[in-house]
């Protein structure tokens, strides 16, 4: 960690001695931001880091929304004493199972299913009619949403178990009192369940944010479809759209013909600062909403 911080102030290709370059790597990052905000390109830099950062948010946001909605619905159903669903333990294990599989394996599975020429999904939908096959990853926005869906599938089981634990910790007397007062199901949920689950939801969202901003494995495997030789062809729009912050950092260190470990280290620390900033911002917002901060 200390060495990487030192590297962030150097120009190093991984072979020669590191050359101290001061704040030039960080200046490049902020110049990229200025370029994206104003369109005035001072150093002929396209602002790829901030594009990758925006891509990461575009993938994470649909994921966390879908993940929370599905996990909450399932958790409420599984813990509802009126429904008394059978096989809760079995389905809880089934839903949690994708979280036990490595992300790299999930990425390979996604390619097997979604490949437009030989993918299982096209074969299931269209059989041998290859003229009707759909290139699922051809559109950048669709490709980002597909990654979001995969992330949701991987993590909603984990979120469901956390929410189930929170729901089981809410005293049943609160619900009995609400029922006696004639409160509807929705009113009970928004007035009792949701406020009491706020600490649990905060934990889930913060940890998901930290993990989501470090998304790498699945985009890396899918982008590998667009490889030409040993260097990624970023002329492909889908490859650009799936370039996340951590993938961009990796590519700067290991994916280029002229690697820049110093700049990659600076990107990693900038990403750390950004994750910390948005985490603190969310915590302050939640405290203000819950009335803990004036």
C-alpha cells in the first residue's frame, strides 16, 4: 500500500527505475475531468478514467436498485408469519448459491449464454434460425444493463439473507399494534419496516458501493471478446462502455504496450478517495433523513 502510494508520484514502466514526477499523475486525472466537463482538451487526453468511472456508476446503480427491490420482496415474503411459506431454507440456499461462485466463472458462463453465434440463449429462442440471432452485447447500453442484471443475480441472495435477519429482529408487537389500528400493509411497511431496516439498508448500500466501484472480473472477460493481439481495441463501443474504473486501472498497468504503473497507482488512490467521498455523503444524507443530524 505504501509502495503503491509512492508509485503514484512516479513515472514507472515496471522495468526501469521509477522516475519521480511529483503530482503529474494526479494532475492528469484532474485534467481529464476538466476535459470532460468543458470539452477543452489541454493535454490531448480523452478523459478515459472519468468515462470508466461513469460506466461503473451506470452498471452499479441499476444493480443496487433491482437487488434491493427483489431481495426486500423475497425477504418480506419469507419472514411473513401469515404466509408461512414452505421450503424457505431450501430457496434461501438456492438464491445465495451464485454468491459462492467466483465472478470469473460467472463471466465465462455469461459468455456461453450470450454469445450471439453459439450462445445458449439464442439457440433456445431461435433454434437453428441463425438469421434471427441477436447480438446481445452489441449495444453499449444493453451490455451495461446485462452486467447489472448479472450482478443482481449474483448478490440479491446475500442481500436477502441480511434483510431477513433485520426483519426477524423487528418486534412482532409493532405489527400487531399496527394491525389493531387498521394500518394497511403498505402503510405498515413504510412506517414500521422500512425505518427500522434503515441501518441494515445503509450497510448493504455502502458495502455494495464499495464492491460495485471495484467491478472488474465480468467486464474483463466480456471485453476479452474485443481483443486484438495483446491490446484491447477501444474503438469498439461495447468495450468502451464496459471499461470500469478498476479495469481501466488494470489496463494502464498491464494492458498497454507502454504500461504506466505510476498513473495506475494514482488512479487507484483517486478511486479510494471517490468511494470514501460518496460513502460519507450517503451516510450524512441518511442521518439527515432519519433526523439524527440538523
